[in-house]
C-alpha cells in the first residue's frame, strides 16, 4: 500500500538540513515518521512538503521513507491564488507516485486542497479549526484568509480527522457531510524522560503576609536562603487574544499573584500592545524545545487560558511530564485535566477563576507534585507516537474500506 502524506514537515529534522532553524509548529510529525519506520514492510510512505529551503524538487530518504521537497514561493502569494501553483506541483508528483491513498495534514496551507484534488481515497487531518478560532477572538488578516480557504476545503472533504471530542463538536457543523475520526497526535518523546524538579527560588512565596515581610528582608544570599520557595507558573504559546494572553496578564498583575513568578515562552502579535508588567512577569520570547521542557520541569503549573484550542501541544507535554494545568473548557485540553485533581478548569475570560486556580495549585510543592501525578500515567499511555501511528494506520484501512 502506497500512501502519500502531504504535510508541512519540519525540514530541520531531515538529513542534510540539520542546520536549519528549529521551532516548527508540527512537532508531532518527526516522531510519527520515526514510529512509521517499523511499519514499512507492507507500507510505502511518501511525504510531500513545500518549502523555501529548496529551489528545485528534491527527493531524499529517511526512516525507510521517501521525502519529496517542492520549492515554495511566498506563502501569502500562494494564499491569494488559492495555492494553484503548489497544487499543480503536488498533483504532478502524485501522478508519478500513483498512491493508493492521500493524506493531507492541516487546512492552514494548500495540502488540504491537494488531498481533495486527488482522484482516489483521501483524508484530511485538522491541526486547528480556523473558523472556530476566528469566532472566538479577533485574528490577524492572514488567519482570516486561511479560514476562508479552510471553509472551501471542508466543503469538498469526505474523510476528516481531528484530535479531540471538542474539536469534533466544532467540526461537525462545518462539514456535516464528512466522516470524522479522532486522531490524537503524540507528545514529543523527550517529554517522557523529564523529571520534575521544583527547586526553590530564593524569593517570597505568594502569600500576602510574606510579601509584606519581603520589603524588610535583606537581598543578600545569606538572608535569601531562609526565604520559602517562590512558585513558578508557565505559559507557552503565542501572545494573542485567542490564547487568552489578556486574561493571563490581568491575573498575574493582581496583588494576590504577585508572589507567583510567571514565565512566558512564545512570541506575540507585533500589533499587540502590552501594558506595563509587574516584576513577577517575565517575557522570554520564543525558546528552543529543550529549554521549554526544562522550564516545564521546574514549573509548579502550566497556565493556558485559551479561548479556543483544538488540542494544544503544551498541555499534552505538560501532562506527560506531570505538570498540573490551569486552563479553560474551550478546547481539547480538557481530555487531560481533571478539575480539582490534576488542575483547574475555569471559564474562558474569567480572571478571578484563573487567579483562584493558580493560588490553589501553588499552595505548596507537595500539592503541585500530587496534582501533577494524578492521571499522568493515563496521559502518557495515550500520547505516545506509537499510539498515534497505530491509530493512523487503522484510519487508513477504514478509509480504504469505505
């Protein structure tokens, strides 16, 4: 069985491109490709991706699979033309490969279009539901344009996969004619090796009485050694209204959370104007995956006040590591957070709910560790690349049978 996978594959993971920048959004694809290596006895996998890293078509082998790299011009130009050029390049390659099934990953680019163009069995996996996101928050014009393309793709799609029951509930009204299967993407394998290490930070904790005492305590190392550990909360993601960054900053600017340090890892919308931030909030920008995992190991909780999120990677990775999560019900992350046991779920936009959730989970290191361990084993079992690969092959067989 020959399968063509059309995806925005992280180029820096392929041989010969190791020096390219990392930080790609589709972190689950390389682990999935490695997992598929053991399943190539009766399967011939061909990955097709469009990239600016090549000026002419290039084919290479990795993990006993074939990768076809096609040259890309400006993505904005492709969007405005309905991805006509990339669709022609992909269609020409598919005519040569003659696959038994075509799998397009994502509606953000032209891969969904190309999967629909194929005259044979095909399916499309959603990475985010852009139309839902545009309703949940004010989005950049580029995302709104992508959402319009997504609507056109979904009108023609026959078989879809989405990561979470929440995502399926959002997708069904947009594609009522399509068959929708659940396919959860695994967490980065490196997360399974991380051990939490809540090492104390010499500064005051989040209780107001100790905050008031801090002003009279010397900042010398000898004095700070006797201070209780300061809780560390972590946010990973884009600084956008969709991710609830306005709620995040409002909560941690409240005097009740001034004793909890908030580390923000991620880049923001250039047009987003941030207010003056209190000293307990630190914006570190986009960081490499290894550094993000290091912060997760040290954090007392992950905060994810999203307004809509199909199945956020940061929550999956946090739960695999054993980190409690304070989040909202607006997304697939609720599969991994049991309210009051492994984190807290508050309504989207609820500043007070976020404050109370963070206060509860950072009462002590013991509470943070206990909540993080609750349900961790179940999350680790569900979120392995092997589980993703097994489910994916089941769906391939189902699509062919249909």
